[in-house]
C-alpha cells in the first residue's frame, strides 16, 4: 500500500496532476509504470556531432513494463502533443 502511494507522490513531484493523468491514460491498465522523469528528446542527423534537433520538449521519459508480454520499454511522451513519440524495447539480458 505504501509503495503505490509513494509512486503517486513521485509523479506529483515531477509532473502536474494533468500531466500525470495523461501519462496514466497512455500507459493504460495492461502496462505498469516503473519510472517517470522529465526529458527532452534530441536527435542528430549524423552529419555533425554538434547538429542536434529537439524532437520532444517538454517531454516525459517512462520505463514501462508490459504485463501481458512480460517485456520492458522506454517511452518518450510529448506533453505538447499528448502522445508517445518514441518506444524502445529494453533487452532483459
């Protein structure tokens, strides 16, 4: 019981109530949120090491466990667009 309250509390420390609700709606009931943090997603064209483009700002990064498939993913959520912009499977090895 304490752990679930602590998780909600940590959401509130990093996110507004509206942002936390958006994350929860995207995560759904078949997934479990293991971590949430504030993030910015930058991508490079590869031409120059100093040529970075911001793709998500402001954003939220989440470590998600898919309960049905027993897999973990990193999600980047755009708070501006209200959707998952990037997903990456995390290998358990």
